[in-house]
């Protein structure tokens, strides 16, 4: 509950009616007449937390005057920010992010000397310590307990948890790993799912030698394994269980018949095994594919936050995470950053091969020529739009992408270029109907863009194109493949090329 200047009606229940018992502090509304008495629980430079007979209240410091021996100086005290979570995330991300945050504000960052990450951040002019940061690696269950109990302010996790706020910081791609001397050339998603479920037990069943698969995994209660179980809909039947990723990847690298699934950034000495879908479409965990959700095993990484007010310093750090400076640190750590990626369509020849090989009988040469002519000289942005199953409603990730697109257009990021919303369908049904559906999907995205950004100039808005089933991303034989194929991509075409079409 916040108490602000002028909110007399809000505080009517706390009207002063006579003498009060002596307390640590008394907060008096600047307009007078309204008084809260109680025991001071904390002050972060903005808000008082005070325990009263009405419960613990959070009170805006700008609206009250503090009286009593326990009143703090009206200066933010040193913020203590305690983080926890898997050691792989903390070691890779936390030090660089806090250093960039501090130095970007002209503050002095000093790392601690202990085995676990710690640091202080201070004001270079006054020498005053502004923040003390510490990362305690621990299993997910213990980290969440610490966050819930107030002994941690932030937790790094690979999955959202009910009862906590989330701030996305990075992306990773789940990849199968094997020993460098494992001769298996590639693995299909169906084969991987079978191996993880314990149904595929021999490498010969998935294109390898006649040797048993030895499946490695982390403890079932670990953050990564819980995320994998959520994604697969079942737990992993592991032959070998390890306490951490370093031990897991070292064991896999040393055993020619071992198999594990980990984040791409944590593959360590093991070899990443190329992944295909059930029809043989290659699934590359490139940065653009992960951001565009073309790669089906993308893994978001979050900072989880408690349902209580964090110190101002911690809140400002969370606001820093989407900035280019923060995302540069994410990319340098080996993860996929969340910035908008751009890639020339000429570097995407594999998709054209897939388009030709996967084209159904109803996809004509003229259809493919129209597609290639527009792709020639164009770039693709990672902002891709998909819809919730069985509806015309954009899914949550696509809604975020739409906001990003509106901001980029408003900022004039595409001067001299024309935006194209290119709609695609899966291969179910007839080609003519699919072409119509793809145009309708692109038009729906345009309609949503106009709704959220009605002030955008008409000439700055994308044009709409539809190509039906002519550029499949994945196999239409599976529900996951059909979902990947039903999409609207965002292309950038030079203005002169767009005018000549």
C-alpha cells in the first residue's frame, strides 16, 4: 500500500484521534492531520516500510514527514542485493551485467576476492558504498525458498515460477551433446525425444553405430532438468546423474556413447550434435533462429523477482537488462541476446533448398519465382509473429515483438527501406486456401500494429505479402512442425527494389 501526498481519502482509516503509545517513528502527512505510528522496518531512499497496528505498510517518503528517534537520513542506504540460482548462469552473466550497469552510470565497480561472486559499487565522488552484491549458487528449490523468505532479492532461472515476477535477460538453445569421437552425424528431434524417454536405447536406431546409448542428465530437481521435463512433457530417464553442468559435460565428452541435452552455452568440451526434424529439415540453433522461435528448443533465462518492493538499486538494474549495453554482455557470455537481429536473405540459402525440396505438388514454379524475387536483396529481422492455436490472437511473444516493431518504426530505424510482412502457412489443405490464409495472417499483424500504434505514418507501415506453404521451416507431419510453418516474417527490402516489384 502506498501513501502519497494529497491522498487524504486513502488514509482516512489512520486519522489521528488522540495520544498514541510511543513508537519508533511517526509519519505525518505533509498536508497535516494524518498520522501513522509504528516500528520502522526499512527505508530505501524512496519508501518507508513501517509495522503498525494495521499491519506492515509501505509509505511514499515524499508524502510524509518522519518524526522520532528511529527516523533515517533522507538518503538511500547501501543496497544489499543477494542473488542465487544455478552456478552456470551466475558465473557467466551476473559479474558482467553488474559491472556494465555500474560503469554505465559512472560508478566504481570492485569485485570481491572470495570463491563466489561478490562486488561493491560506490560513488566515485563521495566514496560512499551504494550497493553490495553477492551471488550464492544453489539448487533451484533452495533459491526459490530464499527468494520467498527474504534472504535473496533475485534468482536466475530457466523457467517462470508461479508466485514470482519475471524479467527476461537472455536466451539459450537446448542442444544434444556427445563425445567428440562419437561418429553419429546428426539426430532427429523424434530420435532425441525417444532417447530421452528411454524408448530409443541404441545408437543404431538413430543413425549411429550398434552401441547402447548412455543417457546423462542433471539431478531431476535442478532448474535445467525441470525445464526439460516441462518441454518434453515427461522426465528424462537418465543412466548417469550429475550434480552440475561442468561434471555432466566432462563425463559426456569422455564417453563415446554418452548423450545429454544442455544449453548451447554450456556444451563445454562435448560436441554439439546437429539436429533435424522428423522429415530431415535441419534445425540450426543460430541466434536469429532462436530469437525468431524457428528453433523449437529455445530456452529463456529469467531473473525471478519477489512480490515485495525491491531496493531502488535493484529495480534500476532490472530496467537496465533490455538495453544494448546489457545485451552485449549476454552475447559475450555465449548466450543469445534479446536484441533484434538482422540477416541477409542471401545467407539463408538453406531455406530456399527446403522450399524447393519440400514444395507440394500444388506449389508452382511461378510461386517460387515470386518468393525468390522478393527475397533477392532483402534482409530478414528476427521479429516473427505466430498465433495461439486455433485463433487469430497473437501469442505473448509475438505481442512483445509487435511493440518492438512499433518502437523501431517510430524511431525511424528503416529509412530507405520498405518493410514487408510475409505470411506463410503449413501444408495442410489446398495450396490456394493456404495462400489466402497466409495473406490473412499478415493482414492480421498489420491490423494489430495499427491498433497499438495509430500515429505511425501510413508510408512507414509494412506492405503485406502471402506465400502460402511455399517456404516450410519444418516438417508438416508433426504438430510442432506445422506450428513453426504457420508464421508471419518481417523482411526489409531496399526502397528501390520495393518500388520495382
